[in-house]
C-alpha cells in the first residue's frame, strides 16, 4: 500500500513539474515559421536547404511533444526514422548542390534554369 502511495505521489510530482504542451507547440510554430520565411525570402540554395531542415525539425518537436503527452512511443519512433531520412536527404542535397556549383560557379537559385522548360 505504501509503495502505491509513493508511486502516486511521485507521478503527481512529475506531472506538476512538466512543461505544458502549449509551450512545445508554440516553439514548434516559431521554428516552422522561421523555416518558411527562410525558404521564401532567401535565394541561397544552402540556406534554403537549412530552412527545409528547420521545418522538418519543427514537425519532429511536435511529434515528440505529443508522444510524451499521450504517453505513447510511436511519435518518438517516427521521429527517429524521419531524422534518418533527413540525413539521407541532406547528403543527396549537398551532392546536387556541389554538382550545380561546379557547372555554374554559383549557388544562387535565380541563376539556375536547369529544370525550367
């Protein structure tokens, strides 16, 4: 009986010291908006790639926050796989950027018309 009371008290103490879910959602929204602004405003292809990574990390913050809130591990596992895919995306993206830089000697998005008809 005493262990149950101790466990309940420890659980309530842990819940009382938790950061509210809304703080994580607000942080994620700020990071996501920063990424969107970076994609829309900047013309440097490396900055655009970093801004896309910011948007991906904002969604990962949401997944982890809601996973912790609902006491479910699925969101955290999904983030693990999303980060793995993001690492591969960065490797391929940097390889494409290096190939474009070697052909055009620039990384400004406005100078590339390779995919335009």
